[in-house]
């Protein structure tokens, strides 16, 4: 099956699913709030550069350019930026006292060894600048077992623009938990990726129906550039 055929099949599924969702009252909008933060999930070298089991697709041509637009708007307007990455101190699967939990039974978490900073460092093309928070997580969600929710609340944030990888796991769980924590959740379409064909399209479609508003990067940039003006 070609990617084009897969896209056509997915579109047919989306069309039918949209009919069902609309009949049942789903696909409502949450909208942008008054105080945004950009939460970038796992856009570190292990995911954005070639040669790692976690390497994702469309990083160079879509995700990094979209992130650069978002970061420029955030930095120009003083918005909160959080860069999230993942790494493990104890990568020996035989050690019962590891910091992976049981996740190592499912995925090759040893490929993000904390001892190799280059692996979990944020991609240099979107590197953090002074004043931006870099947070290390151990689980899929950026909220699970981390200070993220408290940090965002202390900053007065009510809206999170979520980007990163992967749509099927860390991005999706971050979005779901962000909504559960009381934040308006926005998924930035062009800045979210995955490794598996069709995974981004299906997950963003489903997320838009139930957990977040999926918005194009240009609309998000316009919001970031004007929200302070609307608050005055």
C-alpha cells in the first residue's frame, strides 16, 4: 500500500467518523485562552536526528520549521516556553531498581541513556534560550510525575500549545493530561510527528474530536502575536 492510498483510506474513515461524531455532539471547540505556553515534547536529538530507534519522520521539512515559527512568536511576545525531553539513568533492563518502570518491556528506552547528553539534548535548531524551562520526564505524558502543571499555573498559563513527538504516545498523553489538569489544549498540526505512516493523521483527527483543538501553525502564530494586545 502506498502512502497516497493510505491517506485516501484514512480520509474515507474521517468522513464517516465525522458524521457519527457530529450526530453525537463531539468535535466541539475549546478555543484559545488569555495566557499561552508552548509545550514542546521530545524534540531532542534521539527523535529528530537520523539513526536512533526513536527517529521520527518529517522532522526537517515540517516539524522544525513550524517550531521555529512558534518559538519566534513566543520569544517576541514573552510567552512561556517549556522544552520537554526524556532520558533514563539506569538502562540495565535486568536491574529492578531502574527509573523506567515497566516501559522497557515495550520500547527500547535504553536508546535514551541519560549518560549521553547528546541523545536527549533539545535539537540545536530549536535550542532553548535563557529563561525557557527544560524539563526531563520519565513517562509518556509530560505531566505524569513532573512539576509541569504547577509550573504552568505559577506562570498564570491557561492555554497550552502542544508540539513534538510522538502523536501516538507522548504528545497524545500530554494533551489528554493537559486537558485533565484544566488547561485549554491546542495541538499544532504541522509541529507534531511520529514514526509510523498514518499515525499523525489518525491521532490528530481523534484528538480534535475529544481532547484538543487541532490548529494550523499559522493560526497559532497569529494568536501568539496578538493575545497580549487583546488582554490590554
